[in-house]
C-alpha cells in the first residue's frame, strides 16, 4: 500500500510539474474564477508539483532507507509544504511585496524550527541499565522501562550475530533502537540497544526475552558480566537456603 501511495504521489508530481492538474490543488480547485485570476495557473502548478516531488522522495525513502527513512520522510514533508506555502506567493499575478516577505519569513521560521526538531529526534538517544539488589531495570529514550527480577532470569547469552528484525513500536534512529521488536527467532521481544551495535546480550525469562547492548563491544561485555554475576549470586543464594 505504501509503495502504491508513493507511485500516485510521483504521478501527481509529474502532472503538476508539466503545468497541468490544477484541479488537484486544494483551495484553488474550489476558488471562484475571480480568485483564480489572481494566480498564474501554470506557475502555481509547477510550484506545487515541486513540493509534491520533494515529499515523494521522502515516501520512497521509507523503502530504501529502513533505519532513518521515517525521519527523512517527515523532513521532506516539512520542506515540501514550505515550498508550496512560500512558493504560492510567487504564482500570484498581483503580488504584494510586504505580504510575500511576511509569508517567506513565517515559512522559513516554521521550516527551521521543525527541521531542528526532526534532526534532534534523529540524533539523540540513550540506553540506561540500572542494577539493583533484586532486579535490573532497562530504559531507553522515548520508550517504557522494563524491570527484570534476577530470580526470573533463566539464561543470559552473549551474541555477536543477531538479527534485530523489525520494529513494532518504539524508536529507531541514528543513535538507538529500542522498544517492542519482532524477529523470526524470538517473535516479539524487548530491545534496548545502540543502532550500530554488533554485539548483544540476550536475557531469557519464562515469559519474555530482552536484548540489550552498550555503546561498544567492551560495554556490552561488561553488561553480560554484570548480569551473569548477579544471576550466579541469585542461584547461590537459592541453593544455600534450599
């Protein structure tokens, strides 16, 4: 369905860039003949077509760039709308210089603010692991935390060949991958990892599986050692009192 929508956007973009398809432009297609006469129709179509083409590139990025495709799409939609909003003033045959400058200023300001927000979301994120006496708590930016009692841990594995699969909900940007994920090996599981991780720690409990990583191999190894030591201490404790 997403690919079909992208192709439709591409067709609309090409049609508008040819100076045709004004009936597709919201607001203009329902305007009176008097209002339409205030605009150069072909120029308006081409401006809107350029904005649509930019947004179309964002839609296709969802299929070509899985890791950051969503953020690129959001960014291109912001830029595309800015092109349409600002550029439509230049299609007016009765252009008001003051109004045009104000529209450009507002459009640029909105684009900069939203662009900065998008870039911030793409390049921020952190994974936090808190070790307590009876449990470990896993946290990640923009996702809910998971509390795992040491008594519930069945097994801890260190892995250097792991397919994270696909995100069901959570975050996946240039820094972290966290939330609810799905792969062929585990089905649904919880992920708290850095995007460019090559090593992972897998925590098995009776009902759920958690996968976590540090920023580098050394940190990930330390996580494994810490969890293993807590698990061994728990087993020793149970054996002593058993």
